[in-house]
C-alpha cells in the first residue's frame, strides 16, 4: 500500500463505519528472534475484533504477551503471522514512514508515565502531534486549546508539566492523544502512576470519551481498573481470551479467542 | 513539520542546553575563522604576485653571474663571480634590437648619514635605463645628469624610506649626505613603491651612478674593470621575451668564449621563473593554513557529532514519544540534522565575524597581504553548513532508526 493510500484512507474514514471493526486481527502471531535459540513466541493466533465506540480492557500478567499485543495494535510493531487491519488498513505491508502516518491518524497513545515533554507548556505538548500532520500553526493552537478544555484543563494551557498534578498531567496526555481525532485511544496502564481517586477520574474521562464514539483500549494488570471497561480480554501465554463480564451493557460482538 | 517548525524545534532544543551548544559550536567558530584568515591571506598573496607580475612586467630578464663549475666543484674566486661587465651591457644594447632598456648594476650596503640621522640601507650603482626597467620615478629633484654617469659624479638618489629617516618631511634635494665616509649630494628622491612582492621595503634603498659605485663604494674589493653584478633588461614586446633570452644567452656565451658543451658562467632568469618560485612558496603556505583549517573543522565536526549522539541518547524517550504520535523516521532525522546544522551555522556566523576581524588584524600588523571579499565569506558559510550536515547526519540517522518501542521503554 502506498503512502498516499494510507493518507487517503486516513482522511476519508470508511463509509460503512458501523460494520467495519476499527480493529480486527485474524490469527495474529509474533515471534521474537525466530530460528535462533532465543526464539520467543510472544503471541499465538490472536483473533480480536473491536468496534467503534467500544471500551475494551486487555489484562494479563507481565510476560503474557500483553505488551506485544499493545505494540501491534498501536502500529509500533508489525506481526510475524496473521493479519491486523487497523481501521481497515492492513499494516503488514507498511514501512516505518507509513506506520508513523498510521499512528498519527488512527491512534492516540496514553502512557503510564504521561510522557509529556518537560520544557514545553501543556498547550505545546498537546499541539505537538499536529506539527507532524502539517496543520498550520494558528489552527494547532486553537485545536490544542479546545482539546485541553475538553479534558477540563482550559485554564492551565500555559503551565509546564512540572506545575501540574499527576492527574492533570495525564489529562494533558489524553488531550494530546485526542488532538488528531484518532478513532482509537490506546492507554497503557494510564492509572498506574495515579492515586485511586485520580485514577477513577481518568477512567470516568475514558467512559465519557467512549460515549463520544471514541474507541478506548485499556491495557492493565489491575482487575479493578479493567472492570470499568465494557469488555475484558485476558492474555495468557500469548493467547487471548474474553472474560465473561458482569455488566453486559454492550453485547459481545467479536468472536471469542 | 514544515521548515519553520523544524527550525523552532531545533532552537528550542538547543536553548535547553545553551552552554553545551555554545561550547560545541566553538570548534566550528575556530575552524571557520581559520578558513577566513587562510583564504584572505592566500588571495592577498596571489593578488600581490599578480601585481608584481604586472608591475615588473613579463617583459623583463635578469642576468646574474653564475660561477662556472670546474671539474671538482664550484670555483668561488672573484674572477668567476664577476663574469659580467659593461661590455656585455653595451653588446646586448647594440646587437639585440628587440631590447628596449638594458642596464648593469652593482649593489651593496652602507650607512647613510645626514647630520645626527643615519640609516643602514642598501645602495645600487645603476645605469640610466635602470629606473625605467624597475619602474622607479623621480619624485623630487632632477635625478642624475649625463655627467654623473660618465664622470662618476658624487650624486645620490634616495629611496622614500631613507629620505624620511634622514629628512623627515623635507625632500633633502641639494643637501649633502655621507655614504660611509664619502659625501654625496642628493640629486633626487624616488617615488615610494611600498612593500614588494617578497614583503620587503622596496623604498629602503639609495641609488648612485654605476661608475661612482665602482670607484667610491666598492673600491676596496678589487673589482675587475667594468664589472657589474647584474644586468637587467626589458624587451619592447612580451612575445619576444623567449627569443631575446636565447639571443642574450648566445651573445654572452660568445663574448665569454664558452665552448659548446660547457656550462654558462651566468644565469638568465625571466620574471615567470621568479613568480613560479614565489607561487610555490605561497601554495605551500596556503596548503599549511588549509590543513590547519581542515583539522579545526574536523575537530569541530567531531564535537558536533559527539554532542548530537549524547543528545540522541538523552532524549531517547522524547524520540520514542514523537514517533508514537506520528513522527516518521524522516521527521526525526530532519529534526536532529537541523540541530546539528544550527550549531554549525551559528558557529559559522560567529567564526566569519572573528575570521574577518582576524584577517584585518593580520593585514594591519604583519607583512602578509590580505584580500577579503564576499567569496571568502560565502566559502566559509558553505563550509560551516557542510560540517553540520556531514557530522550531524550519522547521529540524526541513528535517532531516526530507533525502535519506538525500545525508545519508549527507556527510563
């Protein structure tokens, strides 16, 4: 797939967005150092279908392949086997530049450690991804301000990360993740560095985003955090299983692993 | 990221560590300053050579005595040293019609004294054509008259530096000065020529008629009758130079009775040979300065590369984050390349300023001639950009090839 096609698809979201899953994997596998003695099968035959507007948690202990799956879903890595279609785009054929464009347009990352650039204001941190999307500076500022307001930090746009609390920093990071209006929000232990009350606030924010038609994927090892999601998957030894969920608001739609 | 974004990001990154950035650019500053001084001195020297060539003309030949080599080695008796005489001068004048001016000369050094002022200088005993051949013009006074030449008149013409030492602002014409112990009347002063192509003061000289020099200034040396130390000539047209050189050599061999196969007892040199020697010296100097400048720039460039590699390592999480939010390898590469080039460009601009000042100081306080022009500055600017580009590329490429997963995992 050429770079242009990637961009075109990014700019024109699939027409039948209701039917095409935003994330679909079929038989997804990842092997590290194949053929060598250090060969590690991190992921085996993962079938996963996530629709737009889903709030999904992926759980699992460390070493279960959870991070590998997250990296694949986040288009930071390419699979060794199987197919991953991210918003309808098969990532297997993309090179590093094309993957970067896909991440820019499709995925907003939220990290455990926030990953804000310390010397920049909250506004500049939020606006940063727009630079790579060739958005003109004036519009960058406007959109970043809007995004900050939407996470409740409209008054703090000129603050540096060090002048904000952990919860506020994570909100800035979420605003940054949302700035390019990506269909997928990928959060890796987003509450791991926060106290439980602030963590709840962040999870509430994710639910609000879900209600605004964002797809939220939460990677966590914490069952309490995962319980906030509508669907819960558990990784065990490289295999993905969907857990039965007490609160079935959204009927399970994806095939079970 | 458009150009302005990249530039702004680079400035932002460098400002965060401005002391380190400044120290890094110091290498480039020194290198570029060295380039400027080198090129301006090189060009200045070349211009001086060109001036010398056009000043002395490519129409000039210089004949000097060369000791004839005997069987075992070089004979250095006075007889073989003074192989040229006035007869040779007259023969050249009469038998080679293409010759425009020809003059024999003697030279030596002496003390010139007027009242309580004195100057150690060199004297030249000359024939009338000598002034035209060497481009000397009389500024004050009448110069030598015919009788001065024929009857060894005790007249002297002062070079401008000697005149200034002895008489200050006065011309001194008509005054009596002593050369050694012999009193001379100042018959004129020469118009200043300034520094010569070899860096010497051309005006530090006095002229006396040839006969006078032989009798009054060289008397003790037991000179052969009519001997001269040098014959200088010019040809009417530069295209005849080679022909006249051949003719003069043949004529002198014949007059000196040199058998075929024997070596000349004189040397004929034209200005292009002198220029060739001079150019070779200049080239050597330029190469040395060029080597110094190159080494400075390489060291400066290595400094840039070193700091950029440190910077890539330090900011590995930032790189990972930028990649995660959509920066492609090319974006990352451009950003780090921009930082390297900014360091070297700022260093280049400062280096140009220091180099220009340095070149002006060299021109002011040393004998080296300098030429400064836009070309020199453009060359230096190009060098500084290339340094940043060349030494910044590897760290930038390294940053762009980072695996975003690994980069994000770094603490």
